[in-house]
């Protein structure tokens, strides 16, 4: 496949103006929603509030996985 010389469009490295504007608008919307979150949480039933926190928890705290040592691995106790 033959390559051609670029004859239009943005120059390499020039940021996309639309993407920048869209990100700015989305950041403002998200900030407004986060600002109103405490009031909205107060209006939720305890069951619904707990369900929401359960769904959001993986985004804030890492999941803890069980660690199983294999038979071929040496075990060294960690006493602190």
C-alpha cells in the first residue's frame, strides 16, 4: 500500500478542540452531580443507600483475594 503525503487536517500533536471542550463540559456536569450527592444519599432508603455503596466499593477499595501457598513454595513466618 502506497503512502501519501498528508494534505490537510490537523498537524501532528495538535489537540482535538472538540474533545477538549467535551471533557470540560463533562467535568462540570460530574462536579455538579458529586456536589449534590450528600443530599441525594440522605433521601435514599437505608437499603438503597447500602446497595449503592456496595456497587461503588470496588471502585474505591481493591478486592482482597485469598492467598494460597503451594507445596513447592517455602514458607517464612512474618512476625512483624
